[in-house]
C-alpha cells in the first residue's frame, strides 16, 4: 500500500506540475480605492511613456462638481502622485504617448487635450481646438493610438462625427505642424452614414507592421455590431472603391456584439487578435481579404468591463474583469503560445488587498518589461508582474497565404522594423501535453497493478 500511495502522489505531482499553464502573475497594492473620489478609470486610460520611465493614469470625478486629474507612477521609485487640472465639466478618459515621449494625447467626449512630458513631475495640459469640421459637426473622440512602426507618423484618434442627423466614424490625426492640427484621414476608409445611435469606437489596435487598424464599435446600430478594418495602404482590406467604406466584420450574437476591447498580437508573424464583446470572447485570424473567427462560440464568459493588452513578446494577453469578484477578483488570460484561454485567473497575492464593490476596468503592460498597471473604480491602482516559464517559446503563428492585391503607392509600407524571427521551440516535455499525460498515467497504472499483485503474492 505504501508503494501504491507513493505512485499516486507522483502521478498527481506530474499532472499538476506539467499540465498547469506556465503563468505566474503577482499583484501588489499601490493605491486603495477611496469612495470619496468616486472616479473611475476607463479602458485605455493608462499610458506608459515609451521610454518606460513612468506612466500616467487619467480619470474624471463623476459627481458634481466634476473634476479631472492625472496620476503619475514612476517606475524606478515606485512612487504614485496625483495632480488635478482645471477643466470644468470635462472628461479625461483615454490617453496615449507619442513615440518620442514628448507629449501624450488625452481624449474625453467632445474634447481632446495635450499633456506635455516633464521629467521632474507633472506636465501642463492644454485643450486642442484647431480641429477640422468642428464648426459644422459635433465630433466625439474615443481611443487614441500611435503607429506601431513609424514614430514620425501623426497620432491616430478614433471619432464619431455627427453632422446634422447623420453619424459617421472617421479616423482623425494629430499633427502640431499641420493646419488644422487635428484632421480627418480617410485614406483607410470611413463607415456608412447612420441616423439615431452614433458610433462609439472605444477600442482600436494596429496590426504589428502597421498594415491595417482594427476598430471595435461599442453601442452600435443594429447593423454594425462588430469591427471595422482601416487599411491606409489598400493592400489587405481595401475600402470600397466607390464609397470608400471600410470593410466590416460582424461578431454576431445580438447585444453581445458590442465590442469593448481588442488585443492584437505585437508579433508581425502572428496575424491574430482577440476581442471582448459584452461577455463574449472571440479570436479572429487574418486571411487574405477576410477575418475568420476561430473560436466564435466556445469562448464565452461574463466579462463586464473591458480592457486588454499583450505583453511585448506576444505570448500573453490579459483581459479585465470577470463579472463576479467573489471570493476574489478574476481576470481572463489568453496564452497565444499554448493557444488556450484561462477564464477565471484569480487576482490574489501576499501584497495585494481584495476590495469588493469596485471593478478592475483598465490595464496596461510596460512597453518592454513583463509588468504593468491595473486600475479600477474610485481610483484604485495596483501593479502586476508576470513571470514566464523559462521554457516558454515564442508564439507559433498560424500560416497566412500571401495576397496578390497590389499595394497602394500612395502611402509606402514602413520597412524600418525587421520581421521578428520566431525562436525555435524547446524540446517538448513528455508529460506536458494530453498524450504525454495519458502515457504517464497508463505507465503509473501498470506499476500500481504490478505492485498490488506483488503485495497479494
């Protein structure tokens, strides 16, 4: 019996040691929630400076008198400070730094602001008012991005343009040397005109080489519950040649089509992205002229907020947050290496305090370290750190057939960043996969059987 017990222990050890996902996340308190602030962080409200020295977190106090402010987290010192700014009845919702780190753009409803980098503390914030069409149309600004390859490209801003009774989604650009400084760029297309409910492009993501941008739409009209693809090169997803309307892909599922966040791989050879759409998590893979949902119905989970991001290597995407925070907060992990998803990863740790009554609503990886920040209700801020397994390989991309669609000569495709070469995968651990575990269990079963016979004899 001692032999049997030992063999059973060893079998369970190997099963848990080698079959558990090689993901270790450590969470650490920075700032507890404070109900007196009643201020929430939205998705994309955290922006790390590309140089990695600090991050800003923008937020708005939701009750009257409303006020906007910025938290500044310095990496080396682990120091968090706060600065309020005087912009009455305005919102700070989303932020992103320019590639050179000299400024950040902050969007909020119908306003857009510029934050100046200050190495010694908080920078000044000014409202940008030199905006194309602003006199005749109402423009609402949403997600803001920089180009993933060319740092000289003007920043990109997703917007809903309401002119009279019609709405249209457009991509705007910010160039401080242009006139107007903020102008519509329709080279990649626009959306159809709709009446009634406008577009809300609260989330967008670039393909790793900057070939196209995927724009998710929240609270869409009944006909546009999904995502659009903005292709300025007209190479992979060209807009309609007559109407200049962007290609559209439906997520399906009625109300679940309200897209909240997109997580696009930063690896150019991995043409996949994962999106959260009102509790429905779906992965899409790029094929010539189309996007295919690889798991359109298998990955369902009640995710109620919506922010996400890949680490630099493209091995792990984090989504926040699960609908139920009891007995602890839970997030969702997408492991692109193992091609699997963990629907209920616990947010726990010896230096982390669990808080009920508030949600985790925002997250952002550091630009080159395996750590980042998460934030939520009542200006709750904490840190996470990821410890990948030493055996973790680089993502194995899904092969994509080449396209014969000619590349537009209007905008050259950036070539100054070479395509990453995947690192060869290490030799597989025999017990790491289902087949290996089956063989191991079978072998242990035989050993148990013979040990019992020996004991009986």
